[in-house]
């Protein structure tokens, strides 16, 4: 359980994954880096199936959310539910 006021970035860090970048922009997770699979590829996240459009360190969690990190090879990913 994360402390109150935690962010999506804090939740990612709590997984123990190897992370490159910052709370503003995650450039690699566990060695899979942005642009590794083309110019438009990289990491983004969804909360409860929606892409918030803000830095993961600026999205404060209230508790119980479902967070998904998605590696996309497109500039504007969509998540299949």
C-alpha cells in the first residue's frame, strides 16, 4: 500500500522495476527504452483505462486505481480493454 498523496510515478517505483528518466518523463522501464522500436515508440500510462495526458509524477492517486504502463510504437496509443 502506498502512502496517501502518492503519484503514478511513486507506484511505478514501488514495483522495483528498473526505471530511467524522471517523474516528468519515463524513458525506459526494465531496459525497454523510448525510440527503441521506432521514432514514435515509448512509454505512457493509463489510470482506470484512460490516458491522463499529464506527467506521471503529477497524477496523484486517491486509492484503488488500476494503473497500466503501455509501451507503444505509435505516437498516440489507445488501450484495448
